[in-house]
């Protein structure tokens, strides 16, 4: 376990549900990854890089809902700008995406 945080720290993290609308290979990434475009409803379309190539094919990701942190600062990854952090459970070298059990509106808050 990492350092303990208080509830106020947790409330600063903006977790939202979005739908993946585009997936592209990211050959410039140090580790195999995809470039994602994710629709967060009223928050708009955001980009992210995700190291999820071992378990997911590009075509399987289209229209899939995911959970992401949307209020981190943007991060430059090579020539690509990542605007959110897609969440997943790490199992060895595999990342298993977190997602809602049923479809919800894009941009829905996760609490």
C-alpha cells in the first residue's frame, strides 16, 4: 500500500466515464501502446495513451466505456499529448480496463 491520503485529497481526483471513439497504434511509445480518443460527453473528446495491447485489439476497443482521471495536467509522450489517464488493474504485464457494469452517459462522475 502507498501513502495514506485523506478524503479531501480523494475528492480532488475527477474520475469520469467515457467511450473510446478512435484507436491508433503508437509505434513511437517505449512500451507497446495505443493512442485513444475518448468521448467524455460535455467535457468533450480527450486523448490518452494506454499500454493495453496485450489483451485488447483496436477494433474491440471502439465504443467501449472506460473510467479515466480527467483532471491531471496534460502529458507529452513523444509527439503525442495525453489529456487523461485511463484506469486499469495491473495483472503482471497485462492491464485490464476498468469500466462501468452497464452503459452510462459519457462524462458521468465516478465516486
